[in-house]
C-alpha cells in the first residue's frame, strides 16, 4: 500500500478529525492496526488502535548541520517524538491514534519496548499503509530483538499482574472484575507478554497470533486468579532459564540499526552525505542501493 492517501491516519486527517500540530506527522511511512486485534483476542468492544511512523523535516532530525543550532546558544531546535489522539469517531468505529518520529521509534524498538516491538510483527493484513521506508523497517525487524526483551517484557508483565488485581472504573470492566475476581483483560495481556518473551528468546522471532485461543480463554474468564498467578510463577522460572540459554544478542547492533535508520532518511530526503560522517555514509549508500534493488524486484 504505497499511495500516500492510503491508510487510516491520512483518512482521518483528510476528514478534519485528526488534530496534528505538525502537519508532517500525517505523512506516515508505516501504519498498522495493533492492540487486541493484532493478538486476535478482540472482544469487539475496544477502540481500534492505529500506530504510524513519520519522518520530521530534515532540519529537525539534523539540527546541528542543517538548522544552524549551536549547543548552548539560542532557542532549542524544534523536536517531535510522538503524537496521540484518542476516541476519534468515524462511522461506526472509534480510533486511538499514535504517531512516532522514526528516530524515537528506532530508539524504543532497540530498547525492546514491548508495545513498539509488537508493531513490527503484526500480521500483514493489519499493515494499513507502507511505502519503501515502511518495507525497509519491517524487513529489518529482527535486528531490533535482543536479550533485553527478557527484562522489558517481564517488567511489563508484572505491571499487568498488578493492574489485573485493581478494579477498573469503567462499568463493563468493573462488572467483569466483580464476576471473576480480577480484570480478565490484563490477565490475558500478562500471559501474552510472557509468551512473547519466550518466543523471542527461543526463536528470535515473534508470532502475535499464535496463542490467541489461550488468551481468549482468559478473556472469557475461564481461568481463576490463582491459576493465572501459578502459571506466571512457573513461566517466570522457565524464562529465567531461557534467558541464560538463549543465543540471541545481548544488546542491539547499533551500527547496523544506524545504517538502516539512515537508509530510511536517505529515501525521504535524498542524499544525506552532508549531514553524516563520510565513511559511514558510503556504507549506508551501498546498503541502500542493495535494499532498493530488493524492494524493486
């Protein structure tokens, strides 16, 4: 889907429903539907979560070499990291929109932020817009996976464990809490995060829909709170061993991720040789030409 008018974010913007302060944010290069739909455990009651990646103007990304910014003098250069707008109603759907700067996205993905990593592994049918830059990011998604995912995903899982024991003020969720003794939505996400960490450590890959039936059984209230807590305690022990045994890299390959990022910027801006080290730039250009050939074949 390479036409710039494709995608949900652009549609909402064209209809005057998306209130972005920086107009460039609407021009996303990679857009996906995420959330419960991506995990195939949607109840049909939730908003549709849509996330996109945009590229700010060149002087925002390279403020020192293009914008004339001098460290310690004058106003700070303009900066964009992300934009969010919730509960946007269009026809019979309600959307929650998030848009990330490509630089912020790469940083969070390299840190193995679970919410960001998942965006790279949604099923193809949920990629609602992607141009060459989006294809480049998605094709290199495994570069972001590291053993740090163990710490990040486990941390997020413990957060779900805490939330599932707290009653939500929303009536429908409150009723479910009173019925089952815990918040089944957070219970399902607890299992999901632990199982995703397992896949990353053992397979160096991620299949978001693999455990859909298991997760839906939790959403239906078929697990007791005690069963979930017991399952998680045992899984945590398994994950500790998987972490030690995993052959996945410990930390990101920063030079390679930098080259991929700069390839994306090269596609957006044209030549960026003026803005980066010439030695690095030559490697970037060679890699970019190889990638273009793959994308065009």
